[in-house]
């Protein structure tokens, strides 16, 4: 379960960014509030995950 849940949450984030880009067409407006913090959170999570797990 530890591996599956973060994977699905990352997929949900990517789908939300695609939704903002193609359906709502306001991705540029949400770069500072959605995309950058999301990518930062995912990258920090991946680094911590590999440091503590391996």
C-alpha cells in the first residue's frame, strides 16, 4: 500500500494539471499556485522516499 497510494496521487495530480491545461485553459494563471508547489512536493517526497527506504 505504501507504493500504490503515492503513485495514484501523482497520477491524480498530473490529470488535474492536464485538466487545467486543456479543459479550463488557464494553466498559466495557476502555475504559481498549483503546478510549482505540486512538482516541488512530489520531488521532495521522491527524494525522501529513496533516502529513507534504501
